[in-house]
C-alpha cells in the first residue's frame, strides 16, 4: 500500500517503520500547515496529528476519495460531521481512540464486566488513566471510550474529570514521565474491590493496530471501528 502519514511525531515515525517492515511505502509525511499535498499518490491515510488539525485532515482525505484512519483524540466535537461527510462522499473511515489490539479486547472486557456489575449497586466505579507528559488532552480518548462503554451498560449517565457528582463516573488523569498508557477500572465496595487494567509497554501496539486497520479498510466503503477490523 501507499500510505500517507498526517502527523510525523513519535507515533508517525513508529507507524512508518512498522509499515515499511510490512512491505508498505510511505508516500507522504505531512505536518501542520503543509498545503502541498498530492492525494492522488495515496492508497490510504493514517492521521496521528493534533486535535486542531485532525478534522480538516480527515475531511480533505474523504473529499479526495482517500480512505482514512484516525487515532487523534480531542477533536470529537466534529465527529458527527466527519461521519456525514464520509456518507456523502461514499468514503471509508475508521476512528479509534486506541488502535492497540489488546486495548480493543480490553474495551470488550470492560463492557462485559459493566453488564455484570449493573445491578450490584453497592459498588462504586472509577477510572484512572496515566500517560506521558506530552499528551495534550485529558482525559485520554481511551478513558472516555471506556467510560462510555460503562455508561452504555449501566445506569450511569455521564463521566467527569476528577470529583464525583450524582451517578457520574470519575476519571483521574495523570501525566507522568514517558508512560505510553495505563488504564485501570475499579469497582469498589465496603467489603472488596474488583479491578481490570491494561498497561501498554510501548507505542508499537498502537502503531501496528493502525496499520492493520489501514490494510483492512482499503477497498471498502463506510464508517467502521476496530471491532469490525478484529471481528469482535
């Protein structure tokens, strides 16, 4: 495949390395304010840019009939617009807050546990996420996805950053060193605690998952998720 990378920071460089090791070609490495872009050279685009740039990158790819994978978080106020544009342009699009294969299994485990805990009202649920100090958004997109998975399967109606209010799910965000990403969900009662946790050892899992998603998306039309890619 001919892959264009929108955003060429640490993740972009890792995606490039793994993609080339799988026989793909990187035809563009696009950073902020780069207007000299040849969309005709791309089989697929992978966006790991910034919250301010992601929506425009996605829209430009869809308008030029380029399938696009986005792992950028912090832009989701425009998510529905991206979905509508994908439909209008008969494009192909996958957004995931986390492309790690293990994290996507963790998403499913989280929902399954939430279903079991729904009627056990003596337990309070909370989330903690830890990332490196360069991460721009808080809470992480992965933490938000986990919270939404709990909300879909319980009587909780919202999540909140720090603190508690009503039936809200508190999320604690920490920024420490070079931590790639650790997410913990805790159900706590007066008598015991149930916890599930995912710890990323490095960023390679995120990069590999994005490439696998790109390989899967080429030739398709529609809006998809990592559940579709992995058959979960």
